[in-house]
């Protein structure tokens, strides 16, 4: 049966089909296997499972998030690329910079209540265990002190990138 067990890649094996038929521990990547015809190479970016709510959250961003997004988008802040409503595990970050492993959260008044604080602490612990740095700003702070917020984000992203780039060069010492 032609095309049986293949994805929508035509006659060539598609990674989606291969991942379904073989070991599930292999990372899912865009493109075809490296040994594909004409030396087609893989795009090394893994396919993330989209979070069902992320698209809706992007459409209904609070005013503070919209104002911050206008200043973060299109690499306006130190040439760092930010994504909005980015899925990380079971959570959706308001903004994320993959290069700096930095998450930006904009918190409204409801985050001052104990139940929200406990949820935020659990969420931050998960994100930090995955290697992310989390910065939280109150919506009021974004409205009243945008320049200070942007400076804090830029400094954190720059320091994080410098740290991440220096990590492989270390000789195993933690100091």
C-alpha cells in the first residue's frame, strides 16, 4: 500500500510518521531525517505541542501585556527575540526569550491573593527546574515605570545569555 505509515510528506518518510512507528524517545523535529533524499537537512527546532489556550490568550491580552509586547516584539530590546503566550510544559508564559531562557510574567491584582501566590510559586519552581529565569512585574509597574521594567528585562536577558554561553567553556568547576 503506497504511502502507508507515512505522514503528509508525500513519498518520503516524514518524521511524524517515523516517530509514531519507532522509539518515542527520539525528539520530534521539523523536516526529514538527515539521510533523506538529496541530503535534505533537519531544522533543529523541536515541534512544541501547542497549548489549547495560548491562541486565545494572545487575542485577549490585558492592557499591560499589550503595552509591554509593543516594546518587546521585533527584537526591539537588545536584539532579543521574545515570544508571547509561549507554552512551557503545562504552563503558558506571558513572554519568553528562548535564547536567554527568560520568562516575563505580568501580574494583575489577583496575584496578590494567597491562592494565586501559591500557584505562582509552584509555577515558578517548575520553570526554574527547567532552567528558566522568571521575572514578575505588576501591571501597575508596567504602566507607571515602563523604562525601568524594560531595563530590568534587558539586564536579566543579557546576564542570562552571558552565563549560558560561558557554561560549555567551563571545565566542570562550579565556581
